[in-house]
C-alpha cells in the first residue's frame, strides 16, 4: 500500500464562487472518451476496482433491473451484462462521446439499454434492484441531492454500489505511479508511447482537480460520504477506501 501522506485533505467549498463560475470548470467527458479505456487497460487500480465489482456481483442474488448511472464507456455495464445475462440493464450517461464508446463496446449484449439523460433529469423511480454509480457522483451538481435520486431509483432493500473520488486528484502523483508501472510492464519507450496516446487523460484530470478546488466537484472524507449516504436513505453494508486512498467504495442498502 503506497503512503497516503501526499494526499491533500478534503477542502471546504469555495463559497465566494458564483454558481455560473463553478459551472465553467468541468471535465470535457467527450474529449476524455476516446482515451478513457487506455486508463481502464493500463491502470492496475482501475482493474482492481473492476475485479472488486465482479466479485461483488457474484455474491448477490441476480438483480432483475440494474442501472449504471454515469456509466461512461460502459466498463461496469459490460461486467453486469456478462455476469447477469438475465438482468435488464440501463446505462444512463449524458455525454454523447462516452455513450458512443459504450454502445460500440456493448453491441453484442441484447439486455442493455441506453439513456442519454443526466441523473437529475432521469425520472424513473423505485424499481431497481441494483444501482451502480462509479466515479460519477462527485462530478454531478448538488451531489447530496443526487444521492437521494440514487435512493429514489431503488426498491426498498435494493442495493447501491457506489465508488466516488473524494480527495484532490493529485495529477503529478498519478503520473509518477502510472509511469513507473508502465515502464516496468512495457519498457521506457512503451511507457512514453502510452503516455502520449493518453495525454488527454492527464489534461482532463488537471481540469478535475481545478473543478474540485473551485468547489464545482465534490471532495469528501470517508465520514462525510458515509453521513451523506445515511441521510439520503441508505444503510451502509460495507465501506472501504480504494483507488490508492483517493476514492471511497460503499455498498449500501436502500432503507424501506
Ligand atoms: C470518470 S467517468 C466514470 C465512468 C464509469 N462509471 C467508469 O467508472 O468507468 C464520469 C462519468 O460521469 C458522467 N456524469 C457527469 N455528470 C453526470 C450527471 N449529472 N448524471 C449522470 N452522469 C454524469 C460523465 O458524463 C462521465 O461519463
């Protein structure tokens, strides 16, 4: 486990920043989309998260209806579609670039439907057995209200599988970590080639950090996200610090 001493503490929101100024600082998910799966392929921490989710799915009763909210390029939906071929799965993703990559990737699965709305505009309620929301909540507006939306999608007793970036995205720290890993796996020139192909990732991660610092994106401690989930109507079954200490994983049950 690497030292977490470099992580900056969760910062208070910048209350002086107007709503419109905050809205200007946002990641360009479409620009991110083309390079996003490089991250999936080459970041061992991302792979660990995917395996963790696959393990979770194997321990629960097959869900009838699953939502993947902010599903991006569809990596979690792909696992759900493979492990639960009988489930009805809806990938909810407002960014056209991300959604396009997901649709191309998942074209072989006939149990997946797509919805291009943001969570705040998605009006389904009360029927899902499982809601997945990975690394998307922090980027949504009014995140505590969005947690209540996630609760609204679930039937009582249904589960939320939530992973959220909570601490400042330290771009230099991630660059060092990934470069060392890639150099070991692919040699110096291989690592440089992958970094060049994935340069959009570094650019968008820098924007994510800026949005976090300006309070447009949510930063939280483990205790803060736990209390927000409880307030939204969830019992927390399990909580872990993941993604090198940058993110929180919560498995929750919707209270009745
Ligand atoms: C870092 S990506 C995560 C994608 C995927 N869940 C994964 O872990 O591979 C964040 C995603 O959240 C989506 N997102 C941002 N705001 C959203 C909102 N208000 N409602 C739903 N999704 C949103 C973005 O479009 C983007 O695809």
